[in-house]
C-alpha cells in the first residue's frame, strides 16, 4: 500500500507568514492528491483536489502543487481563521490513505 | 443541495457490533462512492472503506477486513457501515464522505456527513 508522510507534524507561524506543508507518497500517484482542512471540532473540508485544483469558495491564499511523489500545500499569508489540522490524501484507488496531519497554529 | 445525514451517537459494549447509517440527498446516488472515515479522539483521519452501489464495488482497508461490512440501499439513498467485534480502540467519530457526482469511486471527498460518535465501553 502507498503511504503518505506529511511534514512538519505541527507548526506555529505569525499572521501574514507564508506557510508550506509537504506530503510525500511512497510511490508515484500522478496528481491524485487532495488536501483537507479540519478545524477543531469540525468536519473535514476539501480544499484542493488533483494536487492543485482549488475548490470553489476556498480563499486564494491556499494553493497546491506537485506530482508523482512530492506535493505541497501553501498558505501565502496565514490568517487566524486558518488555524486547523491539514491532511493530504491519495484518492484514485483503494486504500484511499490520509497523511498523518499537520497542525497549524498562530504564534 | 447535497447533504449526508448520519445516524446518532452510539454506546456499545466490547465485543458487540455497531451499524451507522448515512442518508444522501442531492445528486445521483449511484454515480459516486460512499466512503467511511474514522477519527479516534485526538488522532488523525483514517479511511476505512468505500462502496459504489452501481457496480457493487466494495473496498476495505486491510486492518478492517473481516469485521467491516459496507452496504447500500438505493431505494432510500442510504449507506450503512457495520463494524463488529468492537473494542475500546474503536471509540471514534465515524464520518461518511462522498465524491462529486460521476466520479464513480475515483474522486476526492467533496461532501461529508456530520459524524457519528461511537463509544465502546463496558
């Protein structure tokens, strides 16, 4: 099975900072990579699919890139509303594995 | 408007089974898979399995093989997740999630249910 490894597992940054989270797949997955945001006590929300396709209604400060085995989620200017845990997921075939998550906090 | 509405919280004894429902509205039920994702307290998201009623396709994560059963009722657009031989380690919030219409089991999880807390305790 393909494993996804996110880094860092947590980060603390200031409002306005550029934040980057990485997701590495143990085998190539083309671009079948999604990013989800989960705020404390809330349901996960799809931010990005196909590695870089921003979902409707998601702020443009979020962006995704990558293909094959290396992917990134970038928040160009961190806002207080972005405090959450972010997960990557490979989704085209089973098992549709999630990464272990990256917790983002405000410094 | 697309919605996934799950059944309510459950309290179960160790060794018993639990069955959680997920009723879909909006969209075309047999064109997307329903997936089940769980989250133990303070832990990350764990994909358990998915079902696509159109082709009768069911996929299960290896660790749940043999005690997870996924079914659907197309007449009511409802999916069911039954997990047997429960232990305290199965205490978690269980989510159903689905793709966009016409993704047929290969899409990301655009829509999520509200979650169902299953507590396993003697």
